[in-house]
C-alpha cells in the first residue's frame, strides 16, 4: 500500500475517533457540585425538586420575597451548577422571588447527558410550571448566563415577561466550529462528524439549536449583555442576536472576559438588570 494511502487512512481514522471522543465528552462533562448554599450568604431558601417538561427530576432553590408576586428564574452556564450564580441571585432577591435550578445532568439534577440547549428548554418549562402551580407566580423574568441565556432565548411561554441574557451564543454550530478551530482545515470534517453523532445518538440536529431564530419572533422585552473580550463565546454572537431583533437592548461590557461582566462593574450591572426587570415585571 502506498504511503499516501496509509496517511489518508490514518487521518480519516483520527478524525472519526477524535470527534467521537469529543462528542461524548461534551455531552457528559465533569459534574460540578459547588459547596455553597444560599444560607451561606444569609439568604432564606427552600430546597425544591420538580420535573422538566419531559420528566427529568431537577434540583433547585427557591428564594422567597414576600413583597412581590414576580419571580426571576436564574440559569447557569456550561459546565456549572446553580450555586455558580448565587452572586447574581443575591442582588435579585432584594426585589424579586428567585428560583435557581440545575439543568439536566448538572449539579444535583438527574439526567444522563446534556444537549447544550436543545432539551434544556424542557427544564426551563418545568421551572415555570413549578412557579405557577406551587407558588402561584405567573409574572416571570428570565436571567440566563451563557448556556442559560441561550435556553432563555429559545423558550417561549405566556408567563415570561422579560429576559436578560449574559454571554449567550447565537448558534450552537458556531460554538462547535470554535471548539475545533485549532485544527484549521480539519475543523470542518470534525464539526460535520460531531453533528452526525448528534443525529445518530441523540436524534438532535445541532443546526436546530439557534437562539438567533427564536429572538427574531420574540415578543417579550430582551436585554442582551456580553463581555467585550469574551474568549469563549465571541462578542460577535451578541451582535448577531441584536441584528436579528433590533428591539432588544444590547449592552457590551468593555474589557470583560467570559463570566466577568458582573464583577468588572457590579454596581452598573446590577442597576441595569434590576431596572430592566422592574420596568417589565412590576
């Protein structure tokens, strides 16, 4: 067998097995359970369990505020858990009820794999149903970071009155190509193979996980926040989302990297988010 044929076979096998390994690692990320509770920050809370719209048991915290009948659902990124956003929840609790929960397969929730947004919409719908049935709350705002922001944008429900996202992607396929960017020309077959595995094993087409398509028809007020120097989800994703819906408010936080928008200027961040929710939920 000629040497160039052996090289082609080696490259093909590498692409197949490496993309398969990456796919399974991506849907089964390391499980993070942060050793932190709302009570550690002096916040009253209830440990709650509810089911997603498709029956997955999810773990959450409800932080009550008796002065209002409005609630904010706070959703974490990938890979993280609900405790990762307690800093956000803390300032929101001054004006609203707050519900944090772990997406499927994250934190203390059940579920054997993540779909990076596709099935997680059912988790959010389960959280909305919990607030409606258990707490009699129908005026709901969404706050989602990264993955959580994408889920917020892709989920439609009559009780959602306002949405704030921080560092959401516009298309999951963009994140896939970015994951393989160091492989230069080989990023294209690697991305194609990963998409194929999604359809083969999960019956999910990554090309269908697109917040940009959902935001076009969104009727609720939206605030898009993004870090100017985001090294994980480029700020270009925020501009794509805003171009798809010019009615959405866009705030680019200067000199901030992924996850740093709040900490780099927490006073302005909190004032802007609280003001947005107060203007649309009260």
